[in-house]
C-alpha cells in the first residue's frame, strides 16, 4: 500500500458523512430563519472535516500506542496497528492536521463575524480550540476521556449541540429554543454511532482497560441505552417538525427513522457483535440522511 493510501486509511473517510451532519442541520436552520452565506457553509464543512480527520489520526495513534488496537479488535485494521504508518509519522500527521484546523477556524470566524465585535470571534476561536482538544484527547494521553466512559457526552455536545447550533449561529448570530431540537436529534444519533462502535469493540476494549460506557454498564444495558438514544432523536425530530412547519414537506425528516427502525430491530436481534460493524455505516448514513431531509424541509423545496 502506498503512503497516500495509508493516510487515506488513517483519515477514515467513512466517518465524514456523520461529521458533516451537524453542519448541514445547522445550515438548514439558517435557511429556516432566512440567513445563509455560501462561503461560511463551505468553510464550516471544511473545518468540521478537518476536525474529524484530526480526531481519526489521534484515535489511531492513541489506541495504537495503548495497545487497544490489536488482533482481538473486530473493526477495520488501523494504520499504526497494521504498520502502514509509524508513531512518528502519525504524530507529524496530527500536528499538520491541527495547523490546518487552526487556519480554517481563523478564516471561518473572520469571514462570519469580522473584527468589529470581538466577543463572537473570541468565543468561536475558543470553541474551535475546545474542538481540537476534544478531537485529540479522546484517546491520546493518560487522561484520555474515551478511556473513562465520557466519549458519549463529548460526541453529543460537539457533534450535536455545538455543530448544529454553532453553525446556525454563524449565519444568524442568534439562537432560538427551537434550534435545540435538531441539535439533540443529531447529537443523540451521533452518540448512538459511538455506542454501537463500543458495543462492537466491547471485548477488546475490556481487555485493553478502555473503560467505555459499554464496558462500564455491560452489553444488555448498552442496548437499552442505544434504543433510548434513537428514541430521543426521533421524538426531538418529530417535535421540531410539528412546531416548525406547516407545509406538506414538514414531516419529511421523520422518514430518516425508517432505516433507523430497521437498525433497531437488527441490533435487538443480534447476538454476534461482529455483525454490529455493518450497522455503523447504516446508522451514520441515516444521520446524514436526516440532516439532508432537514435541509430540504427548511428550504421548503417541496
């Protein structure tokens, strides 16, 4: 495998649709409130993709160094684990990725807010810094929060609340109570993706002392928690649609939960954790599908 393919492998492109779902949902809200800026949209997408790639590099490095990525792991082989990239190369990749993150955050904040009122730029620069920190500290270092069962909280906050409401604020420069509902929906589905990943890796994580929430509560309770996240996402989406829309496409986003329902049945019936791996892609794409349908409804395309 060439080095380019090795870096593509480490970037984990299949995770990108989930990462951009929050930006797309936040942009949908911007349209709902009649605010949109194409440059902000592109920069926000580039920034969240850069954050995700940084997180994937760091996750590959952190789990590889700690020995969590080993032969017991069920999912795709990681770059460090399989020897495609060395520790030094991944470290360099993380540093370069962080530099790109910082540059994109600065350009995005400047374009969205300018320098007339420094409060908003400073707040968003700090949020960008927090996002970079969260991307790296999930698995890297002795205090990695992913090893302490806190990954779900961070995913809900950064993929849901911050991504959706933060991107909406870039367009509108205000927030509304209604905007919380799509943020909860995207955040809950994103947390469900992580939970499903952790259910798949339950045995290998437990052996490696990676104390995810699934390791802490066990598989039976993890399934119940998984279903609760999906139900919360459905209720939040339905609530938003009923309050926000009067036109015929208003309930369109609810269609995203048709494949989610099929996913719930599959998870309920599955005993072999190896079969959870294909469901990760399905749930991530369902989250992206929800964001797309929100965008369509908020633009009143139908």
